[in-house]
C-alpha cells in the first residue's frame, strides 16, 4: 500500500481518537469537518489593489501597475501569460501551514475549502471572463505516484463544478522530473524548468483561452514555463490564478 494512503488512513484514525485541530493554528476544533478555524480564515485576505500589470503582484501605486511595466517581483525575462493574480500572501504563516497541510501532510480534507476560496478569487479577478479550460500545473508522474494527488487539481475543482470550466490535466504534461523549486535560488529556478513541460497535442491548444492554476507562485518560473509551452502551441489567451504568492521583494 502506498505511503500516502497509509498516512491518510492514520490521520483519519487520529481524528477518531483525538479532537481535530485547525490546520492553520493548531487550535482544537469542535467538529472534524472544520479543518480551518474562523480566526485563521480571517487571515485569508485577498491582496488589495493596485496590482502589477505584468505579473499581478501587489504594488504600492497605480503608476506601478501600468501594463508591461515590470515590478520588483516580476519573473526575469519575458512572461508568457496575459494576466496573473494570486489570492493570499504566502508570508502569512497560517496560509502557509494550511497549504503545507494539504500538499505535504496529505490532509486532502482541506481541498474543498481551498477550492471554494479559489472560486471566490476567480470571481474577484476574472468575473465575466471566458476560458475554454482550467489547466493545473502538472506534477511529474513519479511525484504524482508518490503523493497520489496533484494539489493544483484539487484546488481547481470548484471552478470546474461551479463555473463549468472543463479541467484538462492532459493539455500540459511534465516530461522530466526537476529539483524542488523551493530548494533553489531565484536565478536557478528558471533554468531548472527549461524543457520540463510539453503540450502533447499542440493543434488542440491553438486559439484556446486557458486558465493555469497552481497553489503557490514565488518567482513565477513554474507557471511561466507552463505558459511558454501553451503560447508556443498557439493558445490565444493565457491567465494564471494561484492560491498564494510569496513576494521576494516587499519594499
């Protein structure tokens, strides 16, 4: 039996023996289905405007939000998406803990809540928009086999169910494993991802409008590389929506 399945079973058993706790702060919860307490949810505040017109990071003034003008947190080099937004600050420890609980501690019971938050973020940033597909940032098959789920797929579910946007995990695939981005310097992240993604059927992507979804955006190297192969395949419009954003520069 895979290790992730054993861990999920163990967590379910612990819920029966011990009172469940909030994934954000560790506070004891009254009901097992309350994975995140109201106080922690209060910390999940969407970045206020204005936003960088190039990468979607929050900026200090409207002057800095001019389209095409790079901000301090923009990806290095060209960007291959038309628009990008992130909901919450990854610097908020409660936000980070909840994402880690899903991603690294197999607490998939958090996924419906995070999916609803993503749906709300979509309504804030892309209300009235039209997309042919939601494309989650893919994991390599070896990482997917180890984890047994793709967190980007899980947090996309409400967009699929409530906004009726088809989810397509087959549009972009990860063709080679990469070193975890978190372990690399900003300068090495983009190089680490060169050639990591591919579009198996480019003709299917031509003239499509695509929303790329991921859990965390830091330098933007990962989503940018996914968007690069979509752009090369002829996608008409590419947007990015991530649950959180780790800002490298805040001054």
